[in-house]
C-alpha cells in the first residue's frame, strides 16, 4: 500500500518523475562527493564566495612571490660575487657581506644538524581537564621552547616547516594554527637546525628537558633525526626597516640628529 | 508496483554518481568553484520532483511545466548565486529559502494525501 497506486494507472507522469529522480540522485551523489573531496583537500566547505576559496588562490600567489624573492636574492648574491671578482678590496668587503647575509638568514644554507618532527598525540587524554588535554597537543610555546633550546646549544640556522627562523621571527598561536614569520602552519611541525648533531640532540634529550617531558606524555609525539647534511631555506619575508638605524658613532651623531 | 519507479530511478542515479564520479577525476580546486552551484541544482531538483509527485497525485500534472520548472529553477538559483558572489551579498540564500520552503510544503501535502488515502482504504475494508 503506498501513496501512488490508486492514482497512477495509465498516467505518464510517473515516468517523468522517475527520470528526474534519476537526475536528482546523480546530482546528490556528485554534490556529496565534490564537497567531501574539497574537505579532504582542506580547501574549505565550498560555499559561495567564502574565504576558503580566496584563501587557496591567495596562498598560491604568496608562494609564487616568495619563490620570486628567493630567486632575486640569490641573483643579487651572484652579482655581488661577480662584482668582487679580481679586486682584493672588493673581495674582502664582499666576503664580509656574504657572511652577514648568511647570519641574517637571507641565504639558503646547508650543513650537519637535526630534524625534530613534532605532532599532536593520537592518544586520548586520560581526563577532560583542560591542563591534561593541553599536554597532548603541540602549542606555540612548545616550538618556542625547542627553538630556544636549540639556539642555546649552538644551532646556527633554524627553520620550522620551511620558514627560516631569523632575528625578527615570531612564533605565536592563532586558533588551530601556529604562525611562524606570520605564515600559518598546522601539525606536524618539522624543526630543522644546523649545528653539531650530537650536541643539539643531547640538549633536547636532557633529563628533565623538553623531550623528556614530552616522552612522559606520549613518545609518539616527536621524532628526532640526526643528519649529516641538511639544507635550510632562506628567509623570504620582508626586510623593510622603518624605525631602526645604525647607532651613531661620536662625531656624526650631532649632524644626523634632527 | 509503479509507485516505486521514482525510487528505483533515484537509486540508479546514486549508483551512477558513486561509480561515475571517480572516473571524471575532478581536482578539488575546480570542484570548490562549482560545488555551491551543484548544491543549489540538487535543491532545485528535489523541489521539482516533489512538486511533480504532488501535481501527479492531484491530477494536475503537465510535462512541459514539470521540465521547464526544473530547468528554470536551476538556472535562476545558479544565476542568483553567481550574481550574489559578484556583488558580495549572499543572494543564494534567497534560492535556498524559497526552494527549501517549497520542498517542505510539497512534502507535507504528499504526506497528507497518502495518509488520507490509507485511512480511506482502511475504512472501506472495515466496512466491507
């Protein structure tokens, strides 16, 4: 017994409703699969004009521009080297310049070091209390601690998920992401450091140190690898300076002061 | 038995969607551009199907109105979404609300006709 049986005898509309139902089923399925494929790719929910759409195309643009900056800076280094070629005084100056740029993080560098990969725990926290739950995720202060520890043990170059850590870098938490150099990133976080691998790994593994604490929570939250050779990219952000200038040496100070 | 034809059609459509979609191999970037329009088309399709069933039960079914209604509703909904996207107002909400309320209206009428019919048949059987 159903809604249709009495009325539908010898009537054509059932066939048409059927064919449109076929189209409807197709639409529903394709729609569902489209949205789930978008969710998986992390591009957003696929709503009209939503920020996720703009976000994915903008971040593509940003990536291209960063590559451009990196290429241009590399070209500048090459030109500086060419200019200094054959002239001893220029060569001395240029050597100093290249060393300074390397220290400032404006050139990609390679050397021995460690890679520390940090990830949120897959385990369930044993209780619902906030401080318990907090320990099972990686936070901005975790990255700050690690970077600080690595710096204290002689790391010469640092990067987090490909973002070079320089003197102006900040690490902070915004919602579910961590901003490094104002670039949002999500777990896993890969901290790369150039320095003596044994010293760096030893510093992180100190009893009562960072990894020791993390290991008590969940050893699966980190992976520490020593590398004989790893490369760390250059800083691709802005180098604009608006407020600071070299501190005046005596004599020139009076002239420059307004 | 013919009453279940639309259900069979729906299942066939779902099957084609499930097995056909991976073959198309659409990238998520492209998909995210047309996903909202697809959702609106789905809603328009649902509205038309329920409207058709309701008209059929009422004996007022006309095939030209049925098909043109589906095409025009879909186009208008997609057009609203597109224009709304351009001018920064969520105009597609208008289509969602209008089509959604009609879906519920049609569904409630179909349910009413069906229940009435069942009740009438019961009474007939009980009387005989």
